[in-house]
């Protein structure tokens, strides 16, 4: 299954992964990103980033339930590439992404996943 998001529904013009200004560490994975884009896509990250002014690695601890290196990587892919690639045999990952999006307070991704799940059940 290849889930796609129209970029305009992702909330803002996607600038790509150049000129990143933040490193986020989740589990043992590091992600290069833009503070503004992360904050725009996730209320959880907006709250976290407002309290951090340094340019070093920001480690998310404790991790919200269902947020791990794999689900956070899919979240970052979604906001930058406008799509989610999930193996159709991996319903567990889909469900984990939905729960992770709730815990990250990533409303656009959550709505998209809910709509996709409803469309597949018809």
C-alpha cells in the first residue's frame, strides 16, 4: 500500500531537507529537519521546541507511546515528501502510525490516516 498526501494538505510549502536547523533523536536514530515545519505539523513538537534554543541534538525522552524510530521516520517522510510508504501486509505499522500521530498531536497526519483507513474498509 502506498499512502499519499497532497502537499497542499500538509499545511505549507515543503522546502526539502536542505538547510535544516534541528536534529531530533528518537531511539537511536537522528533526523534532520526544520523547527518551523516540525512545529507546524505537530503540537507536541511545537511545545517541545519552544523550550529548546540550542542547535545541538534534541532527544525526545520520554517517548510518547507508539513513537519510536520507525514511526518518527514515517512522520518526517510524510511532512517532507507528502507520502507514506507502508507495506500492505503491515497493518501493525499502520495502526502504530495512527497512534503515534495522536500522541505527537499531528492532526493532519492523523486525519489523513483515519480517512485512508475508512476508505480501505469500504
